[in-house]
C-alpha cells in the first residue's frame, strides 16, 4: 500500500492551528476545547475486518492535562467527546498529559459506552513509530492493539504491546482521522505532528515488505534507492 496523501484529506480547523502537507499533519497549540480534525472519507464500511495502520508521531509541547487524538476511525464527523455524547462509536489513539507523564492509550466508544486500554508512557520531543491493528479473530468482537517502536524499521519496541478487547459487535468504520480533538471544555494545548501513514486492509498484507514510493527516490532504477522495512506484526 502507498503512503497516505494528506492533501486529499479534509481539514476542519476553525482556529487555524493545523497545517497539512503531503505526508505530514502538524498541529500548533491545538487546544482541548475546540472542534478540529483532519479526516478522509474512505466510504461506508471501508474499515472492516482486520487492519494494520502505520504512522509516525511526535509531541513537542503540552500544557496541564491536555488530551487529543493522534488517530481515529469514526462513522460520523465530530470531535471525540461529541461522538461519545451523541451515543456514536469510534476507535481512537489518544495522547494525554498528566504532569509529569505523557502517554498514549487506545480508546473505544461503543454507542456512547467509553472504554480504554492501559497506557504507554512516552517523552516529549521524541519520534515514535506506531502500529495500530485490529484482529477480529481475538475475543468475541475483536481486539485492538497498539505497538510503539523507537526505530523506523519497527524492530525495537518501546514497551509491551497494549490491547483493548472490543465490545458488543464487530464494527466497520468510514472515516479515518490523522488528528482529532477531544473537546471537553478545557483550554489545554498540544503541539506535534503525525506523518507517513500507511493503511493495510489485513494482517497478512501488512507482513509484506514496502519500498519507498517513486517520488521519494532520485532515479527510475530500484538499485540502491532507500531502505526496505520489515513491517511484521511482532
């Protein structure tokens, strides 16, 4: 699969805090009390069954008890709290700062019922290479996993993989978000970016190797042009 082109995504950004480039979405002082997100409509029930999503993130500044989403799958367009209070459903990867700890955790809202995984502590001004994947063969309704790596080849885990057993039914989703606000009324903020998102429609597909796209190399020959990364699930 190719890297996502964020220029084809839709930006909802009433306070002009988000900058979108081809491979990167950057947010600057994005607050917790606004309704902002960058999303792509992939079509009804596009995200069905198993999947693997790869992307790279970095947080450079935070305040107080800020929280927002690095990634989310939804069926409606709203911030995370808005979807929850409307009894909607989503899967999300949330970053949160509770002084002095910055962490990532998985969230599920199932028809307004909120659930979350354990968290993994991360550091400011550090780049992390993430893998979020769903395996619908695990548990009654599937399980969502988060693996955080410290290297671009995704060979060295920062911590143990965390998981979240999904609830009620096996749900399909339409929209993917590269960033999405929490919007619970707090004025806390975060600055950071997400980049190099790649979407796989099955666990098996994600095991295949990926080479750099043709726009990332300098000649038409494949010889000596970039690095081949092992994208296995381990």
